[in-house]
C-alpha cells in the first residue's frame, strides 16, 4: 500500500511551513485526481479534463495538507467551516481537526483554533428533524466559512451559502482547493462573497505537464 502514499513522513507534513506543502499537494493531484480525456461535468458541461478532488481529500496525507493550507486562509472571526455534501465533507473535517490539534506535537497546539464542522445536505433529512444542516447548532449570526473541493460554475457552494444564511448564519468567505475558472469566482463576486482557491486549473495543468514530461 506504500505506493499510494507520497514520499513524506507524517512528521514532515506536520512541520513544513504551509507554503512548502503546495508542491507535494500538487504531486498528489497529479497521481490520478487530474485526468485528461472527454468528460461530462455535474454542471452538464463537456470538458477535456476532470478533477476528482476526493482522491486528494480522502487520502490520509492529502487530508492533512489541505487541512493545513485551508486553515491558513480561514478568516479569524470564523467559528465554523461548512460545505455541501459530498465534496466538502472531508474538507470540513480536516480543517476542524487541524485547527484543534495544530502541529500535533506541542503540549499546547501551535495555532490552535476551534472550528466546528457543518455539512449541508442537498435535500432535507427525510426523517427526525428534517434538517438541511448536520452538526452542532451554533448561535445565530455566527460567522461561517464555506469550503469546496473544485469550483466550476460555483452553484454547489452557493447552495450551501443559501442554506447557512437561511439558518441565521453569516457566511464570510468561500474557500476552494481548485478554481476551474469557469464562472464560479464571478458568481461569488456578484453575491458579494469573498473567494479564494489554493490552486487554479492552470496550476494543476502546469504541474501535470511537468510530471508527465519527466
């Protein structure tokens, strides 16, 4: 199973500065999460490439790296991280865990932050409370940052924003792993929602081309 891991011990991934995690995370994207071919996206658009972010976020090393990198971008007033199931589920978990446990080595975790994870259902729960949002109920007006793995048109994260606002929360930013640069950023801007992505599609494609040329 070792061939599924990148050549970096856990202690190294915990101790590296976050900007030094970008290269190994790009390596992980290029191990199969990014593919070229003929694909139909969830938006219905056809594409010559596809990014399966879950192959990164459901990877033990990938989860740690994205948790650390995204945590660095979460605004200081944020009390929860949230996102639409299924793509955001591992993201909100990773960021919340990294926030609480920091570098995992110090008696008092370095940079410790308490961020509650919230998962937004696509449809209301069919039984019990019939809730759209899973997670602890937070005070009305709490600041929430929305997480997304890959942004195309931006509709998925916007649906999460709508559900959170309907529940009385304040969404302060949208953070993503990859921006495909196909209208998502512009959609968020039109709704006055700050947006950042760790990588653009050009970053992924440039690294993929370098790896495959070797």
